[in-house]
């Protein structure tokens, strides 16, 4: 394997590790968000989109190169008259390398997009959780205030009949606020549940990609073993 494909394969392995770390619940969304907002990552945030586009462009170029090599050696294989076994084996080996490079660059490009999406989903989930907690605290505070007003109204009802209208108005406003907060809380919970489902879907996709890569690696090993046996024969 040449140096550039070795680097891309190493980058693919690193992406698999990052996806597993993001998918496995080893840290809460708050901790991931703190990591994403660290000083080092914040210093790169202004140019992160540029780096990402450059990385995508490089992976796309390598993917196109692998496709070109696959088409090239596939045509050679079909046009061959099978007169020379060594030449045929060399062509098959080059075709296999081109296919291997295609899978490596394709999976690296796909996992790059998956990682970006996972980071966005985790950040969104952390934000929704914070908003949900703030809404719950606000609702509890409003409920406590309403209970206090209701108890005060009960104690002073006999002596302050003229203030009943003001108390009723305040209570109705508080009830309206409570209803609005409950509705907002329900909306946040539904959005959080949707984000969790998206994360689970990405987790299953990452696991299927890992299994597919393991299967391709096994096929790669089998092809190499069969090529070694043919050469020894």
C-alpha cells in the first residue's frame, strides 16, 4: 500500500474510533458540548468549515482516482485473451487494489459526514436538555408562586374582599404562564426524543459500516491468501 493510501486508511481507522466514542454513552451530551467548546476547538472554529471542505475535496479526489483505476483494470480484464496467467494475475491484483482503495476512500468520506452530523446532533441535544431543565425550573417557580398566592388569598379573603379581583387576575396570568411553560416543555421533550432517535439511527448505521468494513477486510485477506497460493503453485 502506497503512502497516501496508508494515510487514508489510518484516517479511516481514526474515524471509526471517533464514531464509536460519540455513539457509545461514555459521556453525557453536556461533557461533549464542553469539549466542543474548548479553547483549542474554538480557535479552529472560524476556519473549521474551510478545513472540512478541503478534507472532503481530498477524499473525493482519491475516491474518483480509485474509480478510475477500477474502470481501467476492469476494461483490461475484459479485453484480455487470458493468454498469460501472470499478466492476468497482475491485472486482477491491481483491480483488487483499486477496489480496496475505493472502499477505503468511500468509507472515509462517509464517516467524515457521519462524524459532522453526530457532533451537530450531540450539541443540539445538549442545548435542548439545558432548555428543558430551564423550562422545568421556571414552571416549578411559577407553580410555587401560584400556590403562595392562593394560600395568601385564602388567609386574607375575609379582610381583603376588595383585592379578590387583583388576585384572581394574577392567578389567571400565572396559570396561563404555567400552561405555556408546560406546552413548551412538551415541545422540547418531543424534540429531544426525535434527536435521540436520530442518534440511534446513526449509531446503527455506524455499526453496520463497521461490520461491512470487517467483512471486506476478511474478503481482502482471503483474496490475498488465494493469490499467495496461486503464486506458490
